[in-house]
C-alpha cells in the first residue's frame, strides 16, 4: 500500500483521510488544531507536527483546507510543504482555490523538486464519508496516475482535466451553478409556502419532473425540518461564488445570475449563518420567524 500524507481534517478532510486509513493505506496526518488528529490516530494513522514533516515523509501528500489563504499558508509557511516536497514527491491540493493560487503553488512545488496536482472535489460531507466524491484533477499527469488508487478510495469519478488551473476553474463553475440553483430553489420554497402550498408537496412535484435532483431533495428536507447542520459551510459556498464572479470579471463574461446569488449568500453570512449549511441561505430569503 502507498504511503500518503493528509493535511486538513475538517468536515471533508477527516472523512477523506479516514477512508484512506480504512482502505489499508499508511497515512500521516496533520491539522492546525492537533486534537482533530486523535480519531484518525486511533484508527491507525500517524500524526506529524507540521506540513513540512508530512511532505518529507510521504510519497504523496493530499491537502484539504478551507480557502486560498489557508492553502497558501500550509505551503509557504515556515514549516510548510515546500520545505519537504523534493525528490519528485507528490503534492495534491484538493482545496477549492482560484486558478492563480493553484498556479503559484504548482510553480513553487516544481521549483522545490516535487510534482503538483490540483484536485478540488465536487461533493459535501456525505459523499466524502461514502467515498463518492467527484475529483477534478489537473496538473502533473504522472502524479495523477500514481494518485489514482487514492482517488478511487475517496471518489467515484476523477477525470483528468489538463494543465494546472483547469481543475480549479471546473470546481468554480460547478459550485457557481449549485449556488444559483440553491437560491432559486429556496425562493421557490419560500414563495410556495407563503402562498399556502405544503412544502412536502412542492418537493414531491419537483422530484417527479425534470427538476428532480439530489440537492433539491436533500436540502428541501433539511429546510422543512429547520435543520441547518453543516454538510457544506455556507461561508465556503459564498467564497466559491465570489471566486467565480471574479473569474467572470477577468474573462469579461457576464454572470448576472451568479452575482445575484452571491449577494444572497453574503447576506446570509452577515446574518450570522456562515458556519451553518449552505441551505441556511433560505433563512434570509424566507425571513427569520
């Protein structure tokens, strides 16, 4: 079995690393809050004291952190990945970042003698736990081939998208569409219920027709129960929407719907729902009771 490192044990990373351990791989883990490593160590993982130590010890190191700032910090910090990634060892950043940040990390990894792959994922907590994420890989092809056994444990699909930046762009497109769909769905649910329609009946009708999809079914059930327990933090969706809109500005591509949806998520963050699930955007659309 391969020798893997894993940096970042949040909602997604913990589940992904746990699947690697349970599959029998040797896994070395690190998290900024070291107490989050304990559960994985109990399952058989090894804990390291910094990202540099993980990158030095492992053939391939995976990272799953919250945003571009965190992704840069674990690479370029005093005890960062760049200091330990030589001798053609691999670094796979599975965080959702902008293409510019990904390219900057790729250049630094190559200059340090390592290989780099960006591999942001499409999916939330449940797919991470089930090993059914969609992994959007781009960068060093040889590293992609070597990382495939791990991708097969963590996900159900891992297309190779080409040069660094393409994976990041694909993830932003996917999440931009998701954010727009979710805000439209929440508006429809709010309008329907305020007009006297039964929420469960709305979901039944949607699920029977062309609009049927897992997100509406799952998030609809959550909002009807007023259950906003976090699968995908709202603050991260707003970050992805912001990055997508910025990419649109860069390419002179109008994104009127995405920009409007981004404002809905911004309002929800400002209302104090940043750490709740993305479906908490419904609370600002519908209006707090």
